[in-house]
């Protein structure tokens, strides 16, 4: 990305100087990392990861021809997406697989949009995703979690200035990339302790005959790869 002229690209769009934007990129990444690693902040912020996780199941399920029945989000940051269709086959495998990589993949998409000077599109995509989930949520806590997320997005998109908008977009993108990785390792830890035996990985094992450990490895590779690629896209401007 070229920054030789101050009136081009992302900096012109958000009325920011390249130096200031580089600071925003780094600080947003550090804050996102703290949110992911810290105990109580993670338990609150993880609701966003759960929303995207269940949206991943829902979107791929619909694309695979399944009939979406609803989404439930719980206060312990777990969730479930119910769909009807064949109980086996590629469509069911892809639907089950889609949840854990969804936040990291969305983060990679956002990073690509930012890199292409399409930062406002990030806010639009986030808004459409929240609206879609809100329509399908079937429990009170789920509605509450989505509405709170939507309210924050609304304030940033329509009331905040260019600087805060840029900071929020970078923070959200970093958080999705980083936050998409931690649940995979949490899942492995739970399975080692003998819990979470009906997880997505275990369902994939039953559907395909491959061990759940293999599927956890697949999920880890997908999420970490998204983090590396998305991170490279995000930090490139700060290195100019």
C-alpha cells in the first residue's frame, strides 16, 4: 500500500496521517490481545466470537441447502445453531466445520477490506451479520447480546469521528483474528479433561470417521493461518 501522498487511500478516507494511523494499528492490536488473554474481559468479549461462530454454522448451512431453524446464544458464551436437512454428507460436514474458523475468517476478510482501502465496508458487513443473526435468534439472552453489539456498532458507525471509527475497525479486526484462535485451544483443553465430548470436533469425527484430534488440528491450522495472513495485512501500513 502506498502512502507517499497524504490524500490517497485509507488515510484520506478517514482524514488521518499515516503516522497516526500506524499508532492506531499497533495500539488496537495490543488492546485486542489483552482482551483475548485476560480472564474477565475475555469472558465478556467472547460473546462476539460466539455470535460469529454461530453465524458461520448458519451461513454455511444455508449455502449447503439446509433449513435454518434458529440460533441460541447463552450467558456462558456457548451457543447452538439448529438446522434441518441430511444428517450426514458433505453439507453436514461443512456446516459443522464452519463454526470455529468463522471469526478468524471474518477477521481475515476485514483485514483484506482494510488493506484495500474499504474500511467503511467492514462496518457494513458487521451490521448485516448482526441483523441476520438477530432475525434468527430464539432466546432472550441471544437477543440481548446481539442488540448490545449492534448498539456499539451503531454508535461507532454514525456518531463517532474518523479517528475513533478507524480505531474501532482495527480493534474489531484484530479481536476476530486473535479471538478466533483461543477457542480452538480451549476446546482441546476441555477434551483433555474429559469434557466437551459433543463438541464440533467430536461431531466431525462421527461424521467422517477421522479422530476428533485431527479436526482440532485442522481448526488450529485454519485459525492460525488467518491470524498470520490477516496480521500481515494489518501491520503492513505501520511498517511503511
